[in-house]
C-alpha cells in the first residue's frame, strides 16, 4: 500500500433550510465587505434568498453552459470594476464554473451554494470553452473556500434534471475508482458515494419535495466530488468534456448517457474494483446495479436525443484518443472507442 493522497482545504456546511444565515457566516469569516453574487436568471429567486444578508456589491447573471471564454472575461471585468472581495455562487455546475473562472485570474475566494448535484464546488478543477474545444485544468485558486449545502434549495429542481445531475455525480464516483491518481482513500469515498446516491436518487424521484432524499443525494455528490478531485479525470470525463465542447451538449445528461458505456468498457479489466462498485450498489455486478438504478430513474439514454449529430462520432474519436488518461484499465483503440460512442449515441446496450 504505497500512495500519496492530498486532502483539499475547504469548509463544508450542511445547513438544511438555513442557507442565508450559513452563507452570511461564511462570508463574514472571510471578512468580505463587497460580494459579487453569481446566479443565472433562473436562480434569481434562490439567489435573492441566499443573498438577503450579504453585502452584495455586484449581481452577475450571465451564466452559460461550459463557460465560454468571452463569458468568463465579462464576469472577470464585472468583478474588477465592482472592486469585490469575495464571490458567492448560487446554482449548478455552470454557475460554479463561472465563479471559478473569475477566481482563476483574480484569486478571489468563493463561497459556493449548489442547487444541483454537479459536485464542481468540491474540486479544484476549472473548465473553459473556446470554439468547439473545452479546456480543463487544476488550480488551488478555484477551489471554493466554503460550500453551503441546503437541501431545501433543491426542492424545486425538476426530477429529470435531478436524475441527470445525480448520475453525473455517480460518474465522478466511478471515474474515481480508476482515475490516473486513484488511491485507496479515493476508492473508499467513491464507494460510499455510490451507495448514498443509489439510495438518495430513487427517494428524490419518488418524493421530489422531500428533504431526506435530497440530503442523501447531496451527501453522495459531495463524496463523489472529493474523490474525483483527488483521483483525477478518468476516461468517462475525458469523453464527456470532448463531446460537450464539440457539440454544446447538456453537461449532466451527457454524463448520464455515457456512464454505463464506460463502466461496461472498463470494469471487466479490474475485477476487484468491479466487485467493490457492485457491493456499493447492492447488486451482483456493477453494470447490473447501474442498469437497475437507471431503469428506476428513467435515465437519459441516447446522445442523439440531446443534439449530437451522427457524424460527430467519427469527429470526436481523435480528440478523445488524445485525451485518454494514463493507466485506463482497458486499452482504448479507435475501433473500441468508436463502438462505445456509437452505442451511447444510439442509446443501445453497452458493448
């Protein structure tokens, strides 16, 4: 057992029904006096609640999926012109991603208030898109100083989006089992994350307004993100980043579609890891556990349903091959990658 594990420095506050007070306390701890509140127009009402007790100097609502470079530049300019000393982001992965883009060049601290299960709030990973290319990187400046999780903020998140976002979190767990820096601690966190998500997501689907399922799913999503931040981006995320950048596909749905195909592709090559994933699902096999969960949740199943063109399969192969992480359990070739992408595009059974 020889490995190096790094735990990222971050405060995590679970505060069901108490986000405004909890966020205000985190901002006060930063000694911030001029906050930039970042939230998409659709999250304006939640942002109003969260920001009620904050010294908000700038409200910024230009949030775009995959964080285009020009959008990031405008947000950076708004932060500079407003002379803000902290960022509070209320929303999903795109909103957190925009706050990270600002922090990347300004060094401003972030207090993240998630309203989906994206998990970006618990990682030091940033992403920017220019043209059809999405670039990601790692930088300590983008790691939020604090996260405030309040399950009540997710009660209005539609079930379909909850499912897709939760499966995105599950993808973080699966990738963390064999990511390029995966270690025993990552695998322990990921296994508990899988178990929590497999319990929480069906509860959310059955009772969308209930807090217990939302809290369990948030817990699983947090564990997933912490494991992923340490283990690094595996094959699944490399594929999804290429596809998302090239075809402007919705982030969570893309992950939800691709996940069973990557799991079936890699799991046979690592039987001990496959067994661990299966146990976390409470299923005979990892793929069977994921399939049963996806059927319960009526999960997204085909990339073509979200706008990916058929000729995009061939266009994406070279970019994915160039991004395959070192040490992926199964050797990736043009042939087997093409078969994987075609099955995901069609929505057919994993090959």
